C-alpha cells in the first residue's frame, strides 16, 4: 500500500453574521480567538490555524481586545496563524467586479501589515464561483483555488469526467474564459471533513476508517486533505493528542498538522494522473438544480438595490471624480474611500448580501449601506466642487455677473447623453451679513428668476425645464471657520446634457440672455396618446400595458414586453418553490390605465397603472411545513383564495438621444409568500443567452443539463441579460435586480425577478424571518435595449453599463481654469471593451485604469490623455507594476496595445512631477 499523508488543517469557517445577529457571533469570535492563542502558547504541537481567508476577523477581534494586538501579531509573524488573502468571504456573483477586486486588494494590504499573506484562492462556501476567478487569482500571484461548490466530483473509478462541470478527482484544473488556469481543490467531502477528530482509540478507529476511505474516493494523489473545523467551530484543543492516536492506529499514514501552503506544495509534487479541466463559471450545472442557492439573488431585493447604488457611487462616481480632482491638485482621499469600501464590504459576505440571515442581520446591513453611502457622497461633493472650480468658465463672462455656471460630469467609460437635474442657488444672503431675518427672506422671495436661458460654453441655448423651489435654508462648512448659514433662492433645472465625453465634463450656464434655440423648439417625442418615438426607437403601449418596441436601425419589433407575473413561493431565503400545479397569474389582457405624464423636449413618459389582486399568502399547511422543517421541494402547501390589492404604477420613458426605453415601477406589496417578475418575450431563435457577470459577459444555455429537475432555472446577473441571434438582440438592463430566467416557453422570454416574499431563513433549522416578506412600498428600475446581433460591438452593453451610473452636476462660478469647458481625463477606444474603473493607486500615485474584453476575440485598446499623465505601465489587480518599467507611447503621446480574449487589463499612468 502506497504511503499516504493526511494533511489536517485547523480552521473555523466564520460567517460573520447569519442565524445569529452580528454581535452574538462577535462574542463567540472573541472567545474562539482567546482560546486559539492560549492553545498556541500552551502546546507547540498545535502548529497552526487558518483564519478563514478573511482579514476582517482581525479587526473584529481587536475591536474588543486591542490589548492583545502584539500577541496576535506574534503568532501571525511566526506562521502559526495564517491570514488573508481576502478582506471578507464575499458572494462573488452578487458583488461587482470592482468590489471583488477591492476585497482582494484590501485583504492583501491588511494582511501584509502583519506579515505573510496566505496565497490561497479561498472560496469555501461561495454560492457558485465566477468564471473569471482563475484570471483574477493569477494576476494576484495565486495559482490555486480551494472551493466547496459548483463542480460535481465523480470519484477515482472514473478516469474521465462526463462533462466540463464534473471532475474525476477532488483535484482539477480550473480554466477561465481567457485561458488562465489554476489548480483547483474541491472540498468533495466539504470543509468540515476533519472536524472533531476523536482522541479515544475506538472512536478514532471508526472515524478514520470512514474518513480515509471518503477522501481516497476522490483524491488523485496520496495527499489527503482534512479540514479540522466548520461554521463557527470552536478550537479543538486536544488535536495533537488525537493525532498521536491516529498515528498509532495507522502506521502507514503520516498525520500532519498542516497548512495550505504545505498541502498545496505536496499535491503539486505528487500529481501524476491526468486531471479534469473545468471551464468558466461553476454553478452546479450538473445537479438536480434544487440546492444551487441561486434564489438568494432575489431574497430581500431591497438589499441588492442598496448594494448596487453603494457600489456604483464608490467605483463609478466617487473614485473617478476624486481622480479628476487629484489631477488638478487635490489630495486623493485613499483613507476615506478605503473606509467606505470596508463598510460596504461588511455587507458582502454570502449570508449577508444573499439576504439569507435572520432579520436582525439585515436591519444592521441597511445602516451599513447608509454609512458607506454618506462617506461616498462626501467624497463626491468635495471632488465635484474642486473639479468644477478648475473648469474654465470664463466664456460665460459675456452674460454678466448674474450668470450661474454649472458643470455636468460623465463618470462612465463611454460618451453619454441624457437627462440631468441640478438645484441651483440663484443668490445667497449669509447670516454673517447682519441683516434682520425678515429682510433676508424678503429679498430672496422678491428675486426675479425670469429672462434666463441655459447655454453651453459656445453660447448655444439648451432646452431646459425650470422649477422655482422658492426660499431655501442652507449652510457651508468651511475648513477654517464655524459653519456659515444662509438663505437662498433655489431653482431646479432639468435638461439634456448631450455628448458629454467619457470620463469627462461639459460646462453650461443659466444666464440672462435672449439667445434663441439654434433651430427652434425640438419636436415632441410623444406621437400619440400611447406612443413615444425618437430617432432610434418607437414605443407603443397596448390596452393591457404591454409594449411594442421597434428598433429603427434593424426594423425589428419586440412585442408583448413588460407583462407582470405573480406566483406563490413556499420556499425560503435560499430557494424559490412554486406551489405544485399552480398556474401563474399575469397582467396579460388586464386593462390598464394609460396616460402621458411627461412631454419635454429632452424626455417623454407614459404612465401605466395596473389595478390587480393576488392571493394574500400561502395556506395553513405552509405554516405546518415550516414548523416541521419539511424540505422545500417536498412541500405541498398552496395559496389561499383571499386576495389583496396589488397596484403597479409603471412609468415608461424615452429620452431624445436615448437608445433604451426606461422602465420604473412602483407598488405597495401587501401579499406574502409570492414572487413578482417582469416578462419580456424576445421571439428570437437561439439556444444560448448572455448575462453580465464579473468581468465577463457569460454565455449560458437556455436549457439546463439533463440532471436538472428543478422547474425553475433562475440565474445571476449584474447589469443586464441579453437574448440575441446573428441579426437581432434584446437586452434588459437593471439596477440591483440580480435574478433572471430565460423561460423555456417557445419565445425565449426574459423574466426578471422584481420581488420575492418569503417567511423563513431555511437551511439547517427553523428560523422565521417575517421581514423577508418585504411588505410595503417597493420600486424597481429597468431599461429595454434592442440591438443588432452582437451587443458588445453594437453598443447595447455599453448602454446597460451607462444605465447603472447617475449623472453628477456641480454649480460653480465664472472663472478661468486648468480644464477646458468640454474635456475628459482620458480618451480611449477599443471594440468590444468595457471600461471598469479609474482611481489613484496608493503605491506611487499613478492613475489606475481598468478595462475588460467582453468577447472571446482579441481586441486593441488605444488610450490617450493629458500630457500630465505619462508614461504608461501594465499593472494587475493588486495595482503593481507588472513589467517593472514603462511602455512606450506613440508619437502623439497615446498608447496602443492588444487586449486578449476576455482579458482584464489594468494600466498605470504615472503623473509627471
């Protein structure tokens, strides 16, 4: 018999919050860490402990035990406690690409302050694994991935796996869409297969007979992995004694208290058999589909919406605006942005962002989202003010001292046109001026707002809606004096900002001028009581509120769009389960109230009101099944006959330069135990579809694998889902609606989940979660984007990404400045490339720019920018200079370089002194 090694790695999988509120888990963490360090000090044979791959555990411990920092650092530097590489163990599908990278970057930096970073691609309990993980890990210097979900092991008797989502062994090769490969270690017997090792001989014999056989069933080498721990598992303090007993019982087995570095090295040295290669996303495709946990994407949708707004504010607004401000001399607020990211990421662990915890957990998450947002908004306010003050607004001097300049910022990676709003202070009177209060308010009320026109820097009039907001109180918070209160007369301006450059800005002014519009008033976008039309699209509303959207470029009309569907849900926060035999309710054929609610030169909108009724809840049998913890696929409950009102108010909008149809729906949810979706039939013949995922547009089959038994085939998305053939496509973009399904209904209908109301956590016990019913007012936002066949080339995907990002507008004064009235921080072009981020790196102050290739075909990037940003260098996801030097620019100072298929490309641009 070949000699084998049993690698026992002690750990605890630390769900920061889950079936207990955070602080109750926190108390248990303090106890665990105290015991761990006492054990390390008392017993040298207790060699090491893996701290679950997340550095936030250190912060949580030291928050309560700051006096034990030196003791903790000692064990980390001596290699007894292994930390990193992540800040938290996130749900990768529900957090953005940039959030995933900030998680890795901050985890590395925090771990490095203590000593060595564990180079382990650790995903023990991620609810599926993203396809680009191999490339991200390789760029971070990690050549392995250790994970628990997504691949089905077939056992050592199979020399070849049956599919690309199965593996012959617990060791495998995981390949990303760009071709990056890492050694995969699958927890075939879960991350608790070495938990609670017995020290009693008789118990140990039975234990190890079973455990050795279980591991050898899947292992391709004689190096067997045993994870000594589980969820919130206390330290096994007698492990050295238990290992001595095991060595006595099995003299042909080397039992070692190991760590991941030693274990992975041993596996690499021992590899001899051919390993299975699994490719791309690992989402348990070759299973029955009941336990994929995908419906966590729709549990507590309000959390996903808050997360989308929070991520977007940080990565797509605050960071690029702060980078632009940095370019005109402002200090880049690394400390504030890191704090905001950490606060946001505390909501990103899989049991948190997935919405599958007890109610107390998710109440606290709302507060964290708000805290992170407030920091981001503070950075945005400071940055936009500094950048706007640096824009040359001297062209507006000709309109006199009463001209009110403003600057519109487009912080997306593509040129953009769209409707923006700003509240302008027309005039202020400060309390410090010493006027009586009644005199201040009188002057403001009597201020004349007439005779003003919105103009651009060339003096062209811009159509604008003006709302007089009247007398308003305000205050400044100067850096060098006490707060400065004032009264102001405020006006709200709404207009179309046309052709604002990518990563750029455009100056306007509301000034007293009689300049007429260049070509007279713009024609209305309203073409009838139920029709909207611009140069690209025609939208017609039927009696039941469904839409017919015609793409003028292709001539294709998509019909029956925006049907609402309601079904029962007797599942839980983890999984959706429709009652057996239930027929879905829909608004198809339900007469709707339809009227035009906006008709402006820049935008028009139609309101559609459905006065509907749905069953109030599931029936009494459901209460019994929940209390008895009946496995959700086996539940027999139905919905009650009693109904409650469900009135859905939908506003469908079209902008003058828009290439998508905006959809905003609001409703008061009074029903329990149900799911609400929006349906968009495509009528396109294709067997696959595409969905925005993490740094890739994933191609997924419409039909699941043969093993799939679940009637539902829901999937994750980030910004959009798209069904397309070679000539036509329909993409549905969203804001914070992370679950969709392409229905097998003969029409390839895209179904986007708007709300899922459930009553319990689910999983391993009985945990009621009444707040997961999501009762009360709800609102959702979508965009319908028809296109030619390839959405990456046609620009549909760029439109979906623009849809995620709010405009930023700042009031400024009449002054000169370093920045042109219309300009951009950088200019770039590249077919099929998506822009991801602009920020300032911490190491050398370089501007860090990132793109990714949306397609499996090579592309080329051309990057230009201001002369102050030279030279360029290739970076990675950890913001390191990969080549150690600069890349040569073209004669005009721009840079051209190839971008590989599905490549994530980061460039550093050094600011010249």
